[in-house]
């Protein structure tokens, strides 16, 4: 295109020179002809720009990450003149089409249309625009180009995918801790914890209280809702969608993968996260997981949400201290979170912390222990074999 413009500019200078030195009808005709060519090209492009039609649609508006969804767009010429060169550019930051249309040019005769069918794949959970972002129009001599911003953008609601894990490597040596208690016993075990305001006085372990000179409370072994607890960080980190969407997607993907692992094994668990306050969801088994999934998919991340506050509030309720396993899915591992999880680990609870970050994992792993296990998961990494 640049070469053609330079060539046309050279012809215009040549015609101007001919007028200056020779004059005559031929020189003037040549000059006006060369001068009108770019004018006609621009007028042509403007006509195409205002008359061109594009239609696009997906088979469904609610998509799932990584799941191909049928998608099509139609380029249509409803005028009485041909469209010389049309190409499309797709949204590529958060989604992509199975076919590459970047280098394809379409020529449309009057009344003609081109139907393009493919499948579109979304990378991350969230709400964003997919499909054709803009159309590039080129004149018949390829001198100029106009970008046609598509007005009918498709804004899709993308749900997180469910990763089905064969095992949780982080607790491979603790399989007995997640076995269901089928004895039906409700007798208090000798496991004790510190007294928290609101605990029943009937559960105070007086011998342990006398021995340690502070109130200690018995933990009950028969309550399955105290067995496994899941926590999810719902804070928003960053302002750019390219920064926070991949992170939020991986957090929810990890949260759901761990939940599905236990639900499929028919092991009950409690899930906690912040939404302007602590939200608690109890999942008894696989039959409850579908509702849990749709609720989790609607989680709103916010910069004001604080994972530490959620964890501390649930800890104050007391039951968390009697858990067998606690899983935390978060982005930032602060000293305050380390302190809270250390207290839980010291009481006999096994805490597994999944840190979703691209930082050097060695700095995090050094702060782990047998009771407090820290697993670093890169934002773009697959979960299989890592959890």
C-alpha cells in the first residue's frame, strides 16, 4: 500500500512538471486524472463504510472456559457496486476462533454475502466481548484503508471450567483424614482447641483447661460439616482486564477443582468467601455441586474484599478449629494470613494454601510445613498434577 501511494505521488509530481514546462490538454488531463484517483478512492471507501453490513452470533450467550462454542458471522453487500477488499479482526485477548481469519480477504459482488462458520473458545471466566472486533476496508486500488468498528459486539458471560482431578497431590499422604465417619458417634473426642466466644459451656474440657490455665473446648468428631473447609480469595488485584481476568479465572478454577474432587468422592465440605460479608455454602455431595458451581460462577471480585478478614471471621465462629482439612485459594500470602494459618496448624488442623501467582515459588514453599502446606500455581498453568 505504501509503494502504491509513493508511485501515485510520483505520477502526480510528474504531471505537475508536465503542466509547468509543456502545458496543453494532455498534460492537464493527466494531472486531473492522477489528482482525482485518490479522491475517488476515498469517496468509494466512505460509501462502503456507511453501507457495509456485518452480522454475528454464537449458539449460546453463556459459555464455559476452554469449551468450543459454534460461532458465525456474515459479511453482506446490499448495494449496487462491488466491495473490493474486506478483512476482519477478531477479539484475541480473552478468546480465539478455531479458524484464523486475519489473512483472509473477501470480495463481495452486489447483493452477495459471505457466511463464515467456526467455533470460538474463551480463555477466562468473566464478561467480555468476543467475535469480530473490527472490519478493515480497502479501496479497489489499495491506496487507503479504513477500520470499521463493529457496532453489534457480542458480550458473552463465560463460566469457569471444572477440572476433574484424579488425586490431590498436596494431601496424598493424608487420605485417612478425609474418610467419612459412618459410625454416627456424637461423643466428644479428646481433641481440644482454645475457647472462642459463643462456644457452649458444656463442651469445655476442664482437665485441659486446668492443665494449660486457659479455657479449652472439646471438638466433636461426628459433624461432617466440620471435616473439610474451602476458602476463596475474592479480592480484585489490578485495574486492567488483561491483568485480573486470568488471575480470577485461575482462582475460581482451583476452588472448583478442589470442591469437585471432594463432591465426586461424596465427601461433604463447607466453602467460604467474601461478598460484602462472609458467604458460607455447604455441599453434601455430588448432588449439591451443580448449585454450588452456578453460585461460584457468579462470584464478584472486588478490590475491597479482604481474604484475611473472611478467614478471621470464620475462625471466630469456632467450628473451623475442629476441621480435618482447610484449603485456601488466594493470590497474596501476607504475614497476617501466615499467622492465622499457623494458629490453625498448631491446633492440629492441616492447612493447604494454593497461591495463584507467577512469582518465584521457592520463597513461598520455604514457609510451609507438614501441617501448613503451600503450593504455588502459575496463573496460566494447568491444574492437573499440581494440586
